[in-house]
C-alpha cells in the first residue's frame, strides 16, 4: 500500500535507537524526509547512514536535548515546517513513589508531558494552515494498564493523553490528526536495561528475568521496533485522516481487557 506521504517532512524525537528509529525507518521507506533528534551524535550519525542506505531518503540529524527550549529550537530550525511530528522520550525510571521528590516528578513531566505539548504548540498551526498534519505521541501501555513501579510514567503520560483527547477534536477538520501509540514490551536497549535491573533486584540471572517477562506476553516474544514503526507510518498516512484522539495499544496481547 502506498501511504501517500512521499515528499512529506517529519521530525522524529529520540530517533537514533529503539522505537524512534523504527518510526524514522518506516517513514523514510515511504519517501518522507526525516529529521531525527537525540542527544548522542555518534548514534544519530550511525542511524542516519543506515536509514539513507536502506531507503534512499534524506535524513537530517540534530544532536540536542529535546526537553530543553534550545533543543526544541534546534529541531525546528532543522525542520521548520514539519508535516509529521513523532513525540518520543525515554520513560522515567521505575521506583517507589515515596522516594520521588518534586524535582524527580518535574523531570518526568517535562520529558513525557510538557515537551510533547510544546512541540505540538510549535507545529500544529502550520500543519492546519497547510491542511495536512500527523502528530503521534509514543506513550506506554502503562497508560492503559498502570504498573505500580512506573508511577512517574503512569502520571506524566496519562496527563499527555488527557491533553491530546481535548485538542485532537479541534484539529481534525483541518486534516491534522493527533494520536498516541502505546507500546508494551519491545526489544529495545531500554527494555533490556529494565530486565537487567529486575534480575539484580530479585537475585536472578538475566535469562531468567527475561523469561519471566516473556511469560506475560501471549505472543511469546518481545516486539520488534520495525513493526512498531509500521503502525506509526500508517497512523501518519494519507489514509488515516479519519483517525484522531485515539490510543493504539501494541503489546502482543499482554493487556487482557475487552476494551
């Protein structure tokens, strides 16, 4: 299927690894010019070269902290009129809420709620004026099924979800959609670092901790960032103009509910 977005321009936050890289690759395969943002220049350059070689698309890199005003300014200077915005940030650390002070909470809220809102604010009016825009926020399955030790993520990402639910109904008449994708367990560096932390905390081997996590997934495997990217690309496509304000859970069947 031709997704109808060839020639469009996209900003992909945290695009050098994991789910962000999967999204950038999928969009580039559709002929989208992508600007990937991350803090590590070496990883950015490596990913950009890989995407260019695989797709032939133009890939721009911006080494910056997207949670800072100057980082967002650098991203928008590199791609001042994006048609597609992929908001993405590493999740805040797990832990016991009793140990989190205001500064820890504010860091989580800045990265996982306020930064996406600032980027939406900076880009959505231009999208509406051009009569095309696709905004996708990568959140977490914890929005759908909260996890006790992920309270920072539960709170910050749920706040973003509530915000999006309101504005997505205001932009869709201009062919600008805003949706969220909620990943479960994917084979990324972040996920494996959490498996390692789980192993240490429970005096287990890494393989045993990994097997324990796999037992929670009916699909019997961790997700592949490329299949996450494929879903993201469709949500960004010309065919998805009737989809807005939605939360797309992709977790291998781990969430057991009907709704």
